[in-house]
C-alpha cells in the first residue's frame, strides 16, 4: 500500500498490506481490498466495494456502492462501474470443484457499466462502450457500442462521452 502518498482510506476499510493503491485514490466506508490487488491513481471506491486478490484496476476509475470485483476481472483506465454491478468469474459455479478455473473478464478503457448490470465472465467490454442499467452481458461488447437488455444486445453506437451517434 502507498505509504506517504495522498491516498485516502476510510477507517472502516480493510486494505491488505500487499495491495498497491495509486496516488489520489479514495477508499470509502467498508471497502475491502485483498492482497496483490492493484488500483491506479485517482480512483474512487465507494461504500461496500470488494476488490479480490490479484484484481487490476486502472487509473481514474469510479466503482460505486456494493460492487464486488472478483479475481479474473481487469478494469482499464477511466472505467465507470455503477452501483450493484455483478461480475462473475466462474462459468460452472459449484461450492466445491477441484477443477475450478477463473475465467478472465476485461473492461476496456473508458467503458461504463450501468447500475445493477451483470457481466458474465469471459467477456470483453470494448473501449468507451456502455452497458445500460440492468443489462446482462453474455458476450463481447464492441468498442463505442451501447448494449442493453437481457441478454444485452447492441442498441446503437456512441461517442467517447456516451452520446448516441448516427450510424
């Protein structure tokens, strides 16, 4: 963990000594950051966020309340994760499975995931793509694409700011 940097860690947060937290990052109420997690500069981890061991989070990311970022998930720079987003990391979940394997998921630079969305493991959400609130993402999302629904389907193209553009 950064020693004398300008990192804010709320007194109720639990941060493993073997985690890396970048300059200017704010870690709020009841956040847990596990060992070997890496969090970039100027991020915001809101109330009740869980960051599993080995997770990589880029610079300037905002993760809102009650999100668990599990091992196998990688967030690029400038990623927004809305409240209550769910990530999975196991395609065949069982309480006990000696053959268990993590299935990686990648959220690329500038992507936004809306509140209460579910991101099924093994997908890539492309650069500056946007997942509408409540969507269930079961396959890759191309860059600069808005997806919505269950399962999430393309609903248009967007610019870097998330505005729809004519196709």
